[in-house]
C-alpha cells in the first residue's frame, strides 16, 4: 500500500508480509490469502531500488538486508500451503512479480502490464526469476528475462504467468464471493474464479513464438545476438536493438543465471540470486548507473562499464556467483 510509488516494495513491507504469511499459514481460521495493490494503477511496480542505490556501493548493507528479506518472503509464498490469490490488476514488474508469480492463483486483467525489466538497470531478473523463467514454455523465459519485454492480458496467460483472466470490473465481486463462500481446497478457489473468468483472446506473442524459441534457446548472449542478426524480420531487428541497449555485463550474468537456474530447485535459485545481488551492489556496478539513468535522472543514457560484450570476461561474470562475505541466504 504505497500507491504514490506504484506500491514499490521496501524492506519493511517485505518483512511485514513475510511475518503475516507465517501467522496466516499457522491459523486454522485462514483458508486462503488474497493480495492486491492499492491505488488502482499498479499491483506492484518492483522493489524500491532507488533507496538502495542512494546509499551507495561503499556500504551495501541496505541492499543485502533488502534482498535477503525480499527473497525469504518470495520463498514463503512459493512454499505456502494454502491458496494464494494474487490480483495482478495493473503494473506488475520486478519485485511485484515476486509477490504474485509464486502463488497458486494469479488473476490477470486488461490493466495488467507484466515485465522483468532489470537488464535495463544493470540488475538481474531476480525474486525467483532463476526458477520460474527457465520453466516457462520454450524459450519465453529467457526472452522476457533478457529483453524486459512487456506483456499484457492474453500474452501473460499464454506464457503461463497468469492462471486466469477476467475484466478488472469483476475483481470486487470475485473478492466478495471468495470471502463469503466456504473454501476448503485449491479446487474450491478454482471453481469460484472460473465463474468470473473471461476469454482474453489470442496471444499476440504467439506470432513470434518460433522466432523466440529459436533465438533464445542459444546458450550465450553472443549466440542469441548472432541468431537475431540472421533473421530477416521486424521482430528480430527490434529485439536486437533492445538487447544492444542493455547492460553488457548484466546480459552475460543473466545468461549464466538462467542456464544454472533451470537445473536447480527453488531454494537453491534464491541462494544464487542473493549471491549475484550482493556482488552487484558491492562495487560501482552498472546497477548504480542504470538506476541513475532510468529512475533518478531519467535521461535514459546509461554509461555501461564495460561498454561492450567483448570486454566482459568469463571471470567477471563468474565472480558474481561467489558466496558473499557474510554468508549465503539462509531460510
């Protein structure tokens, strides 16, 4: 409930939600959890990374605390033993994805705008992106995680990110019925949601699915770029242009992150992500420059270092996967 900043997550919010979920999971009186965003514009537009960046890399204690608290909360949702219904009615990006994607029921509306745009600010698609992105159909996850592509209604459902679609004006009635009717199982929730569900129509992204799968199945970012360069199609040219604007080191770290994440269980994915964000926040990385360019000065002219993929060595990438000095994320 921070509509003035599109419900961006703070450390305090993550800690409060985590504690509340523990309480609700232990209570026999609670049969399901519904989570929604205040303000009508955003479910949650992400984590409050601007505050972290303003502290600076010389002391990244705020970053470590925020990400550790957020990731434990994400894990709490992933392992939650009761129906968790996320009303993704509005902007759902970054940290907002982490508060919804791991729940059992994810409601999409015509107002939903989904993206994992972290490569544009020198970060990685975290909050469990290592786990859920490689498990989306085909190479859609790698495409979304590297390009930050924005999806709407039918595309979100097509990708398996949402579980049901309905008109935004049905949300209040859905919540009313969920509160009034007896819920004893996930199936009960399924049946209630089905009463309100609409057909979002065909997914526009399906037109490019073969191209996405072919290009983003490549294991390295260099091979992905080469593949896109060989495709004579507007989608390929536009995607290539987008990738060339992203942080070179982020793209290489993301490729490694998603390659590993596809082979790991959820908790191990969160440990890997914590290692990466601790590393990124501990030096004058592209993360600080990206947040400056996109969120603070808003000139959208980041000065990436290194400036090209060729200058990013394997050693530079792998260093982001080292165990942090104060230890791994613990549950």
